[in-house]
């Protein structure tokens, strides 16, 4: 097996290395899930009554075989080789695509934006605005992206990558931060 040089045609390999895992986050830690890449909700992966793999597990095994071949790693080492970004977070990766999208936006702002700006991800709202109380769903609200110039806030960015019913909270969050932003 040989690791292919990366280019635009196989950039998906790098994304796979960073964002795919063979584990799920449960009870505050990473836990293995049948030794196969996790492509769907963990509840989808089951063994049948005879102890064999269901359709989701079979598909995951096929993807694992293909990915190991393309990455040039032994199949039995694939699970050790992937998931670097997620495991490096040190926090609950309940939304891998959302976290990846946030990081891509932050990296794009840093790379292509004004070089006098500092871009930070997952900033604790209480440390950014000490003494303020936020009436939000979370007791520990975090702001997706904060952009600073000379240690002063110039932008707060929310990076929702999809729309679903709970994304409407974003409007409440924006309203909650307005007063504090104006004050600073």
C-alpha cells in the first residue's frame, strides 16, 4: 500500500483523516463502535440475532477497506490513523461537520482576511464579556468565532452549517449579545 500524494482530486482523503472516526463520543469519552468508520448515527450500527453485521455495519466495513487502501495504511491500523481533528478537540464532538465548518470559516478569515485581525474559535462568552448574564439555553455559552483587532472585538460570527428547528436559537443568541457588544 502506498500513500497517494494529495491534490484537489483526492483532498477528501485529508478530510477523512481528520473528521472520520471508528469511535463515538459517549459518557464523556471516546468509545469504539465495532471497529468500523462511523458514517451515521451510532444507533444504526447493530448486529443481527445471529451475531452478524447489519447493512449499516457492512457498508461501514466496505468504506473502511476502501479508505485504508487509499490512505495506504494497513486495514487493522485504519482506526488509529483517522479522527485526528475530532480527538484533538478535547471537548464533546457532538457535531463534527459543524465544528469542521466553523474551523474552515475561521481558517479562511485568518488566511484571506485582514492580517491585523485575530480570529479565535469557541470563545467563552463569560470570559469575553465578564460580569454579564446571558439568558441563553446554555449556562456556558460559547461564541463560534470572535474577530479582534488590537484586543478589541470587531465581529462575532455564528457558523451554522445547516438549518434545523433548533437553529432559531441563533436569533436569541444574537439579541443576547447585542447590548454587550455595544458596551465594548
